C-alpha cells in the first residue's frame, strides 16, 4: 500500500519534540533503552513518515495488542526517515476487567483460569493510573498462582521440553516492572514495553497518554475540535446510523468530547451547558460531586482532561501528521470509520489506517491438557478428530446412554444421568478452551517470549493486504509449531470449538 511522507508543520515538529521528551521519561521510568528519532528537527528538509499506534495497558493482553507494536517496528525498520510511536491510554476508566485481569485455558467449567488482580468496586469509575499496584504479597501470590497452574498441567500436557526457563524469564520481567512502577497502569505498561524493547528489540518510542495532558501537548488541536463540537457530535451519530455500527453507542448532541478528572481521580463525562462562553457541567460518577467548568481558558483545565476514543484519532493524527496508524481489528476499526469521516468534514489530517486480522492457532499447555482429557474420555485419536465425524460419534454416545436409562432401574438411572451430565460438562470445557481468546501468557509459557516475533515475521513472507472500507487489512493467521503437525492444528480448533453446540 502507498506510504508517502510529508514535511511536518512547525506545530507538528514541536509536538514531536514534546512526544520525544515524554517518551524518554517513560523509557527511563521503565528502565528500557531510549530509541532515537534519527531525525534533526532543527533542519527538516525532506519528508518523514510518522507511524503511530497505542492501546490501554492491559494485563498481559491478547496477541492482537502485541501485533500492533510488532507492525510498528516491522515498518519502521524498512522505511527511511520514519518514527514509530506507541502510546499507553493509562488514564482510561477501570470499567473493563481486562485492564487488571485476563484468562488462560484451563480445565474448569468455563474452560479458563483467571489471572491478574482485583480492584474495589468503587474504583471502576476512576482513571486507571490512579489505581495502586498490588501489594508485594499480592503480586508474589499472583506469580506463584501462574507458576503452580502451569506446573500442575505440565505432566498431562506431555510437552517434550521444559517450560521452566520461560516461566523464569516472565517472572524476572514481572518483578523488575513491579519494583519500578508506582501504579497498576505503569506496572502493565512496563511489562509490555520491557518485552517489546528488551526481548524483542522493537525500535518503538513508548509514552503515556496522561503525560500528553500534563505537558499541554495537542492543546491547539483540541481547541480546533472544540470549535466544531456541534458538527462533531452530529457527524458522529450520522455515521453510526449510516454504517450500522450497532456495537458503538450514539452520543448526546451536547456531549463534550473530553473527560474531566475529579480530585478523587474519577473521570467525569461533560455536557455543554452554554457555548458562548463555553461552560460544561458534569457529575463525578465516583464521588458524586457536581462540576461546572469554564473552558474559555483551555490551558487552565488541560492537565486534568483526557480525550475520548474517536476524538483521540482526530487530535493525535492532526498533531503528529501521522502517516500510518496501526489500528486494532475490532473496536479500533469501528472508531476509525467514525473518525475518518469526521476528519474529512472538519479538515483534520487523515492517515492511512492498517489493521492485522488474524487468529492464532497453537497448542498451549491448557489446550494440550484439554485435548488429552477429551481423547481419553471419548476414546479418540488425533486422526479421529481430524478425519472423522466426531459429532456423530458423540451423538451416538448420547443416544446410547438415553436408551440405557429407559430400561434401567432407579439406581442405574442415577448413575447413567451422572455420566450424561459429565459428558456434557466435558464437551463444554473443551469447546470453551478452544473458543477462548486468551492472554498471550499461554504463548509465552509454551513457545517462549523471544520466539514469537520471529514466527510472525516469517509468516509475512506470504502477505495478503486487502483494501476494505478505506482501511488496509492484513489477513494472516498464525500457526505455531507444536507436538502435532501444523496443518492439523486449525482443524482441531475448528472441530473442538463447536462441541458446545451438541449440548
């Protein structure tokens, strides 16, 4: 796809200088090496390429988030005069549990084991970077929980290699990140950036979104959007209806496209009360305090503001002159549809958007344990699963049990009912395991951290990029090496993930 740079404006150059400063601070805080821009901003006479992405700092997020960082580095290392930027939305609300917890495959009723931490219910309306990191004891308990989980499963999974080195590497990164961090958002961001920078050697400038606000970066771009609030809100809802984006909620016609941060660290949605002068009001969902704010002087409040999702796309792209934005393949593209159309109408800078849509097929410790139990309980081999109609065979087992119940006495009926319920439970478990989109931790433990980007890069030898709805989409699934031939693994996923439907 075409990537053409541009000579940035003086405003964009100044923004890039400021981003570099807050990025250097983040790298120092996380104790990771700084990445040089390799561009002299005092003497820019040729086009540059700005590569940008970001995500909220989730706890060991699923592979899609890591693929964003991988893609930034992939393009940066192949394009001269390019800068790769990855921002952590550390000031997001805490309403999404994925911020502080995640799931890995397990032999449980849900087919998963929860990893991570908990936060108090009264903290969910607060900014994530206001949440304290767990106590040392809680953190140690979490690490031991993960280690014990995998060690308990390893004998059943029958791996031909030890996972102890992988566990040790993850534990060391976690402890280093814990000791350096002051809050839960930084803890997660440090783990992510340490793996990307130190283990994967990705040449990316990481930064916090909260530092954008504290340092007054993009204030002019925010003022430009504020001047067009009516158009912004109207266009937002029109695009939702036109594109039938039912997973995204419409906004109020007088919504202010920024949050305000209360003294209690709650995030306040604001409504425009009057436009001249610009007065906004809102109630803190955490402490219930009412706020009325005069935005005639934006600088006065800017350090305590944060940008809403769609507005972020407009403001960052305009302020940086972004050439290529690496989006997520789900909600990110939905936001992208809205922001692209608004950008055209309000004359904001519009970058090329790229997303990587892919599935990861691998047999981790949890998958192998579930697969072993399934084969044992139903007397299947791998070849049976691959080549035969396993659904029909399972239905026959169901029918046989039901028939036996019809001709049995009460004592035997209870026993047969127990067997029937157990079969249904086993089918639900194995199906849930193979339907789960787990934390990348399962891959780190099974494959090893350093191997993953090598596998991703090798898969790019045969790359297909589609252009759909103004977005460039990489369609590339990843199949990882394991105990079973690679070509069989997607078939196993497809067949076993559908077992739940038999119940």
